[in-house]
């Protein structure tokens, strides 16, 4: 699990501007049921890849839980999810 | 290999092996593009071309041994090619699919569970802070910057 310091350096190096959060005790990963037990370096617990899109009311509007670690959400999928959050929730 | 001077170079074995090797080693490159990342088309194409050339080379080596070389190293290269293809397929189609089911993960329509974590500057940030100041939040769980 990357520390805030590693995140800061990587974020700078790659030129990202969004927030990087660090979950060293895998608490949030566990709460979201995304723990991939022993899959990290030296058998550490890490997160399985997952993407959520949350609207301005904190409601989840889109979830992507991949079945293959190599397959991740594509930018256009995330943009579609964003358009979804612009519309009022249907429930 | 003794007096093989008169025999032709069995190029198809070597080129076939190089194609198989390229298929085996090039996924990190093709993983940059979603179309070749989500399904390893490019790698499988390399393996397919490599396989055809290796088979062709073996037919030459064993069918016309008086003309072509490669009975021994052809068998070795073909075996290595098969092993690389098997290992690649095992990793891509089995190992990478060993993802936990995450049946308890938050679903669409639910409120995203609140949390507070340190950001890249060591400052505590809550999900509600991010939601409160944005139109929407993309929450991405990843593994070591990929």
C-alpha cells in the first residue's frame, strides 16, 4: 500500500492533479469489500481494482468491478458515468 | 551438428521463435492501449504467426532433412514457444481473473460509505469533503499505480 509520500512523488512525476488517498491499514478497502488478500508485494493485502462514480449527494451512480485485473474502466466509460450523474437519480 | 554446410538455414524456425518471444514479452507495451489490454489480440497474433512459422520450420527440418537444418534446435525452439504460449495464457486467462467476488461492495443507488484518509500531502480528507466541493467524484481503487 502506497504511503502519502509515495503518492505525492508519483502524482508529481505523472502530472496528475486529483487527490490521491492512502489506505495503509486497508480499512476503507475492507469496508468497501474490495480486499484482495495477499495479492500485493510480499503477500500483502491490497485492493482489487474498482471504480465508483458518486454524485453530488454522495449516491453511487456507477460501479465497475472488473473480472480481470488487466481490464480497467476506459475513459469514455467514466465520461458516460459522469453524464449519468448530471441527470436526476431515477430512484 | 556435423557437416551441415550444404544445408539451408531454416529461417522459419528462428523467425517463428522470435514472433513467439515477442508475443510473450510485449504485453506491458500493449497494455497501454485499452483495445490490446482488455483482450491480448496483439500478443495472440504474434503467437499465431510464430506458431505457423515454427510448424513450417519443423515440417522442413523433418520432411526434408537433406535440405534443411533444425531437427534438434527446431524441436527445442518449438517447445520453448509452446511453453511461452502456455504460460502467457495461464497468466492472462487464469491468474489475472483470480479477483475476489466483492459481493459486499457498495452498489448503484446506495450512499457511498463515508471514510477519512490521508491525501498525498498527509492531510486528512473525507469522502464528504470531496463530494461537497465537486459535481461528482470518481473513486478509483487501484494497485500500485496501475
